[in-house]
């Protein structure tokens, strides 16, 4: 668009206009070498990043497979622990209330309650060990 200070183009201006746009200057050999060097550097970095992405995907897949393999065993262990604790709880309640003439020796009650605590703590420790220690780096 023409500035307000300039006159609008005339036919003479159009006659003097170049027939083709000016050619762009080609880069010098030094500029060309710099461009290619930078291109190769970017391509190398791209390759490194693609390799890293591939490695992370493999590790993620491995973790998913391990989780899928461990889930049934963890679920079964948790169910066992809950059932065992429930049975011991019922025994403790029956003994405490002397229901149905149910009376166990104090040593036996200590063993039942202690084994329940050991089961819960052992399962908890094994789960934590499996989650935090045995994971591949």
C-alpha cells in the first residue's frame, strides 16, 4: 500500500518494474556447511530422543506386564489374610463371650492373635518389597 506522502504508481512506474522478482542469493559454502552441520546435529538429537522414547515405552510395557502377573497373587494373598483375620476375630469374640461354652487357653489365644499380626505385617512387608525394591530400574 502506498504511503500518504508518495504519489500513487503511474504507468511509467509499471513500465520500469522488473519482469521477474529478484533472485535470492544462494548461501556461501561456509553458510551451507553451517546449515548442514546444524541439520545433522538436529537429526542426531532427534534419533537420540526417539531411542529414549522407545526405551521408556519398553520399560513401561515391562512394568505393566509385571503388574498384570503380580495382581492375581497379590489379590489371593490379600483374600487369604482377610479370611484368616476374620476367622481369628470370630474365635477371639467367641472366647471372650464364652459363647457356646467356647473357652481356649490363654497361650493358644496369644498364638492366634500373634500369628494374625505376623501374617498382616509379613504380607504388608512383602507387598512393599515387591513394589519398591524389586522393580527394574
